[in-house]
C-alpha cells in the first residue's frame, strides 16, 4: 500500500551513522609493542604473561579499524578474544612486525578450528627435532640433567664409524658447543650405564645421506617429535601416539621417520628406549611398534610398492627382534604364567628424577646411620652401601617407569612382579600384527636372523641357526596362547573387567584400571567380555572430563604421607583415551566412543579457551582442571604469551578425537557446551527419526581426516 504524503513527510529518516556496516569483517590496525604493553598492564593481573579466567582485569580493550586508519574504535571483549589477541601479537613480534592488521574473525575464531590449526601448522613443528649439526644444539638441552656436566654430549653406538666421524667433525667445526663425542662399548651393561650417569648425553639416532649445497656427501638426522617441556628427546609410547596425530594431519614422512628411529634403536641399543638419553639405556616402554609400522605402511605411495615392501621387511624384522629378545626373555617373561611384565635392569636410583624425589624413601636409612640424605644417596649409588630393601624398591620403581605409568599405587612396590593386562594386550597385538603381515604381504614366509629368547635359550650356541623362517601359523598360535592366559589369569567374570596378574603371589590383582580397555584395542577380548566391560567397567571410569585412570576406591585414601600419584584417580591421560576410543570403535560401540571422546575434547577445549591456549600433559578429569597437585606437576603450562608446542600426545588426542565428532558434536564442542547437557539433548532425540537421519548424514559428511582411517584396513585382517 502506498504511503500517504503526510506519512512520508513525517516519517523519521534512518541515520546511517548508527548502522553497523558489517558487510565485510572488521580488520584492526594494531601497534604491536604498545598494544601488548597495554593488554598486559591492564589485564594480566597475576603477572604470568597470559590472559586467563583467573585474571580480574576489565576484560576489554579498544582497537582502531584498519579501514578508518585507526579512527573508528571497537571493543575486544572477554578472556578468549583477549588471549587470542595476545597470542597474535607474539606471533607478529616473531616476524619483527611493528604494526599488524588483524581480522576480527581471527580473534573470535571457533576454538576447535583454532586449536586444530595450531596443532597442525605450529605445534608439530615446534616439537620436531633432528640430531645432526643443525639440530644438535636444541636437542642436547636436557632440563632433567642434574649433574655438574652440562656441556652437550652425544653417545654413538658401537660399530657406527661413519656416524662417529661425522660428529667428531661437528665438534671441531662447532667448537663453541664444546661437544663431547663418546662411542658406546659393544656390550652395554647396567654397571656401564651407572658409570656414565654423571656424564649424561643424547643417544644418536638414524641418519640419512644427502649432498650438501657445496656438493659434498654428508649425513642428516632423521626427524622425530618430542613430547615437549622437560621431555626433550624421543620417547617410546609417546612417539606412537604422536604418530597417530601426525598421520591424521598428513605428516606421513615425519611419522615414517619415527619408525626408522625406533628401528635404529632396536638395531643398535637392543630395544626401543624409554627415551634416547644415556640414563635410559636399560629401560624400554610400552610396545606399540607393529601397529605404528603398519599404519605408516598402509599410507605409503602405491607407486613405490617394491621400496615400501623392503622398508616394511626391515621394520618388521626389528619388531620381531624386539618381541623375542626384550619381551620373551628373562626377567620380562614369566614362563610359569606365560605372560610378560615390565622389568628394567639398573643399579642405584634413576638419575632423571627431580633432586628430592626419593628423599622420603632414603631418609629412614640415612637416619639409621646418622648421615645426611645426600651422603647416603651418594654412597648407595656408588655401591659403598648395600641395602637389599632399597634394591628391591628401585627394582619396582624402574619397572613402573618402564610401564609408562609413573607413578601409580596400582604398581607401587610390585611393578616388576605384575603381568599387566595392558602390556600383554599390546604383545597380543604384536603377535597378530606380525602374523597378518607375514600372511598377507610376505606370502606366509618371512626370514630373519636368529634371535635368542626364552623358547630357544636352551639351544647350544653351535646348534643355533643363522636365520629362521617365520610363518603366520606360529605367530597366530602365540597370540592364541596369550589370549587364553589373559582370559584365565586376568579376567574377573564377577566384576566384568580385566585385572593385572601378580606372578610372585600367583593371584589376580584388585586395582580397577582403565587399562582393561587395552584388550579391546588389541582385539583380544571376545564379544561377551567386551559387552560386559561396557556395562560394568565403563561406568567406573567415565567421568565429566573423559576416562579417569583408575577408581577412587582402588587408589585409596590420600594423606600427607600418602600423596596423589599422577596415574591414579582423579587424573586422565591422552593414551588411555585414544586406546579406549579405538577399542570401542572396533567392537561397534560408536556412541560410547563418541561420548567419551567428546568429554575429553571438551576438557581440552575449555582449558584452551579459559587459559590462554594451554595444552598440558594431563588433566584432573574429575575436578576439571590442568592445575594439578601431584609429584611432577604438569608439563606444557609454563609459557609466555602463546603456547608453541602443546604437548605431544595431547595434540594427537585432539586431532584423532575430532574424527569421532559428527557435525552436531563438533558444533557443541565449538560452543564449549558441557557434556552432560550435550548428551542429555541427544538422548531426547533418540526416538526422533528425523534426528537419526541427520546424525546419519553428519557421519557421512565428516572431514576426511577421521579416526576411522586409523583402524587397520581389511586387507591386513584375518579372514
């Protein structure tokens, strides 16, 4: 209807100056140094160079737009946007920028997209190391080194003459480093390892030949990823979980290099090391190598089939050597139960711990002799003092560290006796993986050198063949026998979950641990047991922030004399989450996988939003905090302005976990919605056919980097 003349005459005109012209995103022109000074002065009230929910500033800063040359002003509000601003200013400083133009969308970026992007494009690079002339200075730094010898030192395996000469040349060319180059003896004994504890150093890893710019052939270190923080070396099971994230993020060559470095360790140090420092030479970690090898192999270019198969043969030979010579020999193999356990040879106290870590253990013995703790420790480590009780204590302490679960009341003063369900599940997976690879890829016949183990230790040396041919049948039989023993000795039908087995007391343990789900990851639990675990065990471990390591009841009472241990209740760890998700997925429990995964990703995302982008080593998943009161504190929380590394397996858990998020869950995660609300709303729609159709559609439309890609392809599974 046409307006009347009067109506048109007296109609109030619109004022363009009041319009929010948001046809294009705002861009801010920022003086980097001045804005950083202002934001810290105004907002960083606790002085930690971070903007977090604990700061009590006004949580608002005004910025001028680039289009108006800074004249028009707009407010940036809230912890998340302000912390993102602080991070972006730090990045601008890295590039030497005095002024920078920032999009508002970058400051208000969806936190899921922002964290995933930072992991993919920044954190992995920040954690990548090489051991060669270029990378040596960074990797040689060891925050755990408490000795007086802080100059960089590198140990070269016996027989690696070319590598030895390379590093000797580096020490001459880079004399300012004062690099000490030492060749290891052919036989590495616990006594030798103890003798070099006051001269700690990095252990050489794999190198490749390449031609330098001046046309000379030289060596270059094979890259790898470190966990981060004070863990500045290549670790055992950390590297496996890191490789999963690398594969999701398309970093195939880096993941392949991690395998190559593990193969080098087995070939030259006899095992996959706890980490490649001299004080770890007698200690390994939870075995994941076969799965790591096959996941990399599955993604190698099809056009290089011959080279890929040759690479696989070398890696598989190393895995077989590790299995037979490490896990199937005394003291790690228990012939009576037929199961394996953690056991690290060594003399004295582990040197990589904090200076006062064992004071409470040493004090009663020192008091008894009327000497100081330091004096007693020195004399005990040197062998001047002999104390069988302490020897037994440190035997179990080293085994706990080898288990990766250092520390927990689950393994307290008994670790070297416990055939843990997680270790034996992992070895079952080795047996199946090796059998399937031999059957599907190597024509059911695979030749390796002869490796001594418990099964062949009675053979006289002149009776031992130079090589041995492996078939899938023998490895499937090993897996069948181990599965029978796990079920017989570790399964508790009444409680509906697996427990560790004490090989000394010959009894089943009672500690309720989330590692029961390792049996599902490995595929050694039958369908009935898996269903029973989901009904009986999952409710024990599923808490607000994910899966907790163990139950409060099993942990027991915490007092001043009995403090929290970091692998117990109420703490949650990335490896337990990832193993459980994949285990649930294998048995078809996708809703449980999604739900527990969302809880964990929510925990990470909420801390990322509230605490200046922090990605720590672990969480208290019950009280929902990364600020934990526990013996080693938390790694990855001490940084200024911006996190540059995250933490290795935490980064991976995020990238892997996003593969389980359908569209609805990913949107909820971006909005940092509490898990209880998310899954209450999903339950309300369970009977809604339209909702079911939407869920089905969202699963089909997932991004390509999904976790389901990490499950073994059908071509390598048993028929």
